C-alpha cells in the first residue's frame, strides 16, 4: 500500500480514498500480501493538527467516523496529517523509524507497529516520550502490561484460548499437540493455551516449535515425529506464511486424512481469504478454527460493497474476497477512535518538552516529552462506539472481546459451525463443568480432513496400523484368573474382563494376546519384568492379575482397578486337642458354673411345685410324684449344652512381630510384589519362601514352619479368597489386611487408552456387567472363605457320656413305668396271654386297656363326678365277694377271646 506522505482525511469528499486504503490493505497475493494485508511492513505515525472553527453548532458532538468518512467534509474541525514509514521486516528498522518520528518529527501518536517483536522495541520508546503507540495487528499477550502508552486496538490472542479449549472439550479429546512458531507471536499464547486445556482435562502430549525461517526439511521431520505419535489433535498457532508451508507438507505426509484434527487460531482464520494459492486452500480442507465474531450491520455491509468495488478496480480479473479481513476492520475502527480522541482534545501543543538530561547524554534513544500525548491517551482509552468490527471499547488499554465464531474450512470458504461465548460465573461449578459455551451447547456438522463426517477420536490406537499386542503372564496366581495353557485360546477371569471392557469402548480396537514366555515356553520373568516390556514397546498393553504399585507406575500408566486391593495373611486352623474327648460337652461351662446352674434349676423346680400345689390340679398329689419334673430341667440343660459348644481355634503367632521374632517361615507367590512387602515388614529374605502353584502353598501350610513348610501365607486378597474357597476348612484369614492397590491394566505412559478404558470399567461396574462376569467364574466358590470364628465338625465321641446319661435316665424311667403298669394289671395280662386270641388281637386288647385313664391319678370326688357323667353298667361293677386279689377287676368278653372287633375291659376301684 502506498499512502501519500502528507495525507489529509479532511479533504475527502467521499469514502473512496479510505476504501482505496483498505483495498490495498488486502489485495496483494502470496507471501507479498503480508506486506499490505497484515501491515507487517508498515508503521504509521500521525501528527495531529487541531483546527478550531466555531459558529456552526457542531462542536465535539460530531463523531470521528462521520468527520473522517462522511460523504461531505464541508464542516472541518481538525486535520490528520499522515507520515509513512516502512520497516522492511526488520525490527531494528522499525525501532529506528520510531525514534526518528519521536525525536525529529515529534509526532503525537504512532499507529503500529505490526508485529509483536517490533512492538517490544517501539512501546518503550513511545512510553518514554509519552506518545500513544496504537497497534491493531500486534496481538501477543506478552505485550501487556509494559507501559500505559501502549494501546492494543486488537483482541488479545489469549482471549481465544477458552474457545479452542471448548472445541476440545466438546469432542472429548484428551491429548493435544501444539504446533507454533518460535517468535514472540507464537510463544506468547502457549501458557494461556496450556492453562485452558488443563481446565478441560486435556493434556499436551508434545510441543512442536518451528522457527519462522524453517525450511521444508525441518517441517517434514517435525511432521514425521508427530505422525509416529498416537495423538491426532494438532493446535496450530503461526503466521500465515509458515502455516501455508506446514499444511502443504502435512498433506504430502498424508496427515490431512481421516482421523486427524487440525485446529488453527484466529490469526490464520482472519487472513484465510487472503490466501491466493489454491494448493494451500486445498491442503487445509477440514481444518477447524476460531475468529472473533463480527456482528452484521448496515454500515459494515455498505463499507464492504464499496471496498469490493475498489478492490476490483485495483485488481482486475481477481474476484474480491467475500469480506474485509478483521485487521482491516480494526484499522478502520482505530482511525475512528483516534479521530474522536483528537477532536475531544481540541488543541495540539506544537512541540515536545526538551529532556534536560539529554543535552549532555550520548544515549541516542533519549527523546523529548510530548505535551499532547498525555492529553490524547485518556481520550483514546475512554472512547467507545460501534465500529465496523463491533463494539470498540478499551479496558486497560486492550480491545475487549465478545464472542468467537467456530469455522470449518470447506472447499474455498469458511463455514460457520457454531458461536462461542464466555461462560458467566455460576454458583454451580458442576453446571459450568458440563457446559462448553457454544450457542445451544452444540456445533453443526463438521467436515473433517479426508472429507469425513465421522468425529475423529483424537488419537490412534496403533500408530503402525497393526493389532495391539496384549501381554499376559505365562503363569498366573490361579488358572481361574489367567490360563495360558493353550497359547491360541487364552482364558480366565481377567481375560474375559478385558474383552468386555474393550468391547465397551466407543470405537473398535483390534488386539491379540501374547504370552510372556521364553522360547522354551517357561515364564520370562516377574510381573515387574512384564510391566517393563510396555516401557520398551514390546507390548501395547499388559493385563492379568497385575497389582498397581508405585514402582510400576514409574514406567506405565494404569487404568482404574478392576479388582479389589489389599494383602491378607492366611494360616492353618489349629483346634483344641481335647475337642473329641468324651467329656467335651462339659467344656462350655466350668465345673463351678455347672453345679451352680444345676442347684438353681432344682431350686426353681421345687419352688414351682410349692407355688402351684394348692391351686393347680396338675400339681396335686404328693411331692414324690413331681420329683421327676423338678430334675427334668437340669437334665435338659445338658442336652442343649451343645448349642454353646464350638471348636476352639488356637491362634498362636497371630502377630507379625511374633512370626519375625520366632524365625517362622512365611510364603508368597513367585514373582509377586508381596515379596518386597514382606521384606519391608521386617522379614529376613532367607525366611521368605516362594511358590508357583496353589497346591504348593497348600502343602507348605500343611507342613508348618517346623517341618519345611511355612507358618503363614501372604497374598493379594483375590488370591486369598480363591485359595480359601478351595481349602475351606483348613485355613483362615488372620489379622487385618495390608493396604495396597488392586489389579489393573497397564498401558504406555501418556496412552489415550487409559482414560477411555477407565471410563468403560466404571460403566461396566455400574451396570453390573463386571460382577456378572466374576460370578460366572467363581460361582462354585465362596469368595469369603472361613472367618476367624470357623468351627469344625465334632464327632459323636464328644457327646457319648451326654447321650448315655440322657438315654439312661429316659430309659430307666420308661422301664420303671412299664414294670409298674404290668404288675398292677397282672391279672389282665395273664388273662389276655392265656386266651385263644391271635397275637394281633392280644396286642390290640392291651393297647385298648393302656389307653384308658388311670383312676388312681384323680381324687375320689373327681372320680365320682366322672362316674356320674359316664356311668358304668351295673353288671360290669364287680361285687365285694368277687376275687379281690387286686383292687381292680377286669373282664373280657368271649368275642374278644375270639378276636372280634368288640373288646370290653372294665375297671373298678375298691372303696
């Protein structure tokens, strides 16, 4: 762009000249376009001349843009005289030009410089001279705060980082690669981007820093490095020329294909329509980017139409871009703001104040002090209006952002897929945690690289494209956990759990199992050795009964545990040697307690008879008839004593310190982390024995420490539960478990699979799939095993005496009763036995008689009453002269003698 050295906006009769200026701002193609489009090569200075003319009533109420760009300028209030300087891409040249403008020309404001590197030099000079330095293209966050005289009339690059992070959050990507140029512009945004990604739980996997002058070989090598990484989400922050080279080479490297994600910052999106090389646009297909949102207005529309017409006049045969780039809009608004501020100041001091220290100083950077700058600066900072780019408002010397467009490169255009606005502070942090800030909390469909409509997952499971190699231990703790006997069909609980977790991922993952074995088929090492193979790249994942430990976490990343943790101690159950003695039933109570209890029972029975004797017919009669009831209670207490009789466990050496002090041998599985745990507990390594199979541990525990075995076994809780389920009545858990992490899957450091697999484990846990798989494998076992209160079956021998006493007393009572009954009814017995009835009839006759109530059990009054109610035929009552050998007389009819169904037995009592 070639501006007149002495440019007077007050002489404008229309907007044509300003449109001509903005047209040139964006018309040049290719790398040369940078010179005009972004004003990298231009540093504008302004000398403000304030011309006062009163009497027309307009005063300062006339806005700057109306004075600057109105169709008629018949009422001029001031003039702006412009001086042009070209830095020719050199920072030192920009500094020299600024020094000339401040020291010799004594300008009142400097518009520019373009780049952040140039601004770092010029800002200091402007601050020393108290001259406002206004830039609408230097957007690095590192430029603030340095001096109050620097005005950033462009949106700071840091304002866009939350919008970029929102895109990452929206698509659930958790690994990012930064690609940025090694300059003040590139480095300034990185700390802000890092913080923004941290807020959405995204991790930066790699930072690719590319020099501004990088050649193709350097770029190709960096792309090769990134292609060999699993992360597929790239955030690019470079200037347009460098970005063009990166995307061209990325397409050649097949990194603009399906599965890749490229996100660019606003600097490149602002100048997209300035890219004149079709190959560059073609290489950027599917790219997503952000750009400050510019609200549509009638003024913007009319200005854009005039600008397009002027562009066509200057560039015949070239289709005008559909919009003015954002830097052009900010330039327009910056000039408007400066005009408004100049009009408010109203008068310009003609010269700088001389710096007295500069008279004798050899410092060439020493300048005078502007008298107008301190008045002009607050007016600039306080100016607010609706410009072409939206609301122009400066806070702390910076243009304030509002919203950002989310754009998608589709063919030759930028297609808006969403609008992002900053989230307002909310009382509910959970609410903000679930929101992104997008309008309607959604984005339109995006066309990704490779013309794909499928949302990329953001990383590749296998960079080489081959199946994941999943390492499994050759010999696990139990074959129920991992069984590698058949190399082509590896089975087990944790194999099934792994398969279910991988199937629950939102994408397909191909994998194959590989046993951790030597060429001869034996185990290739411990679980630590197996985990280290992930670090060396031999395995992509390691699964099985692998415990999370601090040492292993140094070189692998674990998923969340898929099995409970803890280390438990198992010992043999020891029972009391007298458990099967004949008097074992007496063990629950001591002798003194037994005697006291029996005496109390007898006393209670006697008291009961005394209390009930006079009022309860059941207790009438002599006390001798109720002696049996009185003694019945204590005898029954003996019968039920076994309810309190259990096997007594002998818990010697239950404390670890005692095991160590007694030099007892303890055991654990070979290759387990428990070996180191035992050493940390204080066991001498020589007293720790390792075993491979559960059967070996069973044999060692059975032998005991004194006979070449072990006193206690230490193992992870899942091992212990399964071991006790196999040997239920032989061993028991002792003491409290030692805290440790559970079993988990191991991945390479930084693997994106970790987060997805952990989420899948949580999901399968919540819907009870994992518990169902475990139940399928352990349904035949009791996971809890015997507890500390375990008992063992007690043999009959333990209760021989108890049963003998009870049976003897009961039998003796029965014999006494039967003998008494037969003796009292001996005549009846003799008569029945001597009759000619069949044996069956004799038994029935005796049963009939036995079923009758014994009249001797009732008093005479009761008996008479019963006789009155149930009279016996007179002929059946025996007379006094009949045989009275016994008090009872019994007759049996002839029918009974012949086995008829009618049997009559009479009993009479002699009074």
